[in-house]
């Protein structure tokens, strides 16, 4: 567990949960999932001591559930968001295929390496509680980032960056960071799906890895479901944000408007991720269809060639069958040049049929 006190102009880490809420700013409590499960009674006592209200037991169960999909819920004293991240699992960097000889198995292993563990947020008026997976780097990343902002060592492209003004502001920044981390994963997925397409469309090799292909397609379906849950959760948060009561303080209204802007930006990023996942899924489906189309075209070409050869040799077999009959008197039988004349007839007939079929484009792939 890590405890941070964030003010408009300062950011510092506290050694433990304070007895009272600070007069200014808000607290950020970052837990690992197991640490949160064990220390939940101590946290509940601290929330009651601060006058924030306790976490509902159902929400506590959601926060420690490692299989929960992205969703949003709320009470009259806090909001709760569970957001599944999209990131490459640790140790998956070696799955990047840098040459054109990647295999479908490597693509399938890359899809297996996608981590979609949930991160939970409980947003109070002056307290933000985050529950992370054990190996999640989001908490440490933002702790380092906010520390750099305090020291003035990190600036944004628009001239400056400021510390989050509220727990909701910090939550949206963290969610946006998790969504944007998909950009790194996108390069891995795009390259591995390109490998899948090359393997499927290679006519010089026989494709037999259908179980791997089906598992890869299932992984893409799961990614799409995860992104749709993310979009639904953020949309519900935006709807709840619109229902917050109007305040007479212009500064408060301005901060809420900034929250709406940031929320819509997060939703737009989620939409882009969902669009890219669907494009990858469509590319995989198209590669499978093109694979079967190429197989059908190849089969048709083989059958056409065999049919033409059969059509050429059928008349020749007829001629040889006629001259193979056991009759005493037949044309050309007693003729000294009969053999050569029959051979010439067979060759002329074969060449004529070949020219006829070529003229009709039965022997060309164009």
C-alpha cells in the first residue's frame, strides 16, 4: 500500500494512513489486490474516521475480483469504476517477430500474452482508492510522474502540466494512460496478425494449424468484448457525471466541465481501440476467406488442366482402339505406310485439339 497527499501545488507520499484528512487537497490510496483484501478492515475504519463513509461490501468483492469485467457503479457518497487494462504481459517482448518468417504459433502466443487484469477505483470527494494487480505498473508510473510534475521537471506539449485537482481527475488520467498503453500492444498484434495472413495465403505450404487459428480468433473476440465493456463503463461514468448537482461556485463548475472534457476524451480513445481491434478481427476473417478462395481457385485450375488433357487423349484412345480390333480387313492394315499415317493422324488431332483449347483459354491462368 502507498499513501499520497496531493495538493494543487504539492505532492508527497505519507508513511501511513493519517488520523484525519488534510485541510487541503486529497488523498490517493494505492493498493495491491491482495494487500487491499487483507487490509480492508483498517481502510474501512480510516474512511469512517475521515467522515467519508464505508465501502459497500459488494463493491469490496468487486475490487478484489480478478475476473470482473469493466463496469461502473455508484452510491450517494462515492463512485466505483472497474476498468480492465490492455497491456502486454511481462516477458512478452520476445514475441515480436522482426522477419518475414514468423509462424502462426508465434502469433497465437502473442495473443495469449495480452494482459486484461482489472484495476478498481473508488472515488470519494477527497479520497481516491485504487486497487491494482500485483504486477501493475500504473501506480508506480503515476507516483513518479506526479513527483516530477511537483518538481517542475516534466512539461506537457502545451507549455505546462498541472497536478490533478480532484480524485476524479486523477482517476481519469490513470484510465486514459491504460487505454493509451494499447498503442504499444497494437504494434505487436498488427505484426502477428500480418504473420497469420502470410501463412494462410502461402500457396507453397500446406496449412494445418487450425486449432491455433481458432484460438487466435477467440482471443480477438475476447479483446473486442473487453473493449466494449470499457466503453460501456466510461459511458455510464459520463452519464453519472452529468447528473451531479449544480454548484454555485464557478470554480467547481469549471473543474466539473474539465472532468467532462477529459471523460469524453477517454471515451474517444476507447472507441479508437475498439475500432482497431475490430479491424484486426476483420483482417483475420478476411485472411481465412481468402485462404479458402485460393484453395478453390487452385483446385479449379488443376481440374481444368486434367479435363483438357483427358479431352485431348480421348480421341487418340479411340483411334488406337479401332486399329486394335481383330479384323482381317481394315484400312491401312496392309499398307506399308499405314503405321506412319495413323501416327500423323493422331499427332494432327492432338495438336488441333490443343490449339482449340488454348484459343478458348482452357490452358491459361490469365
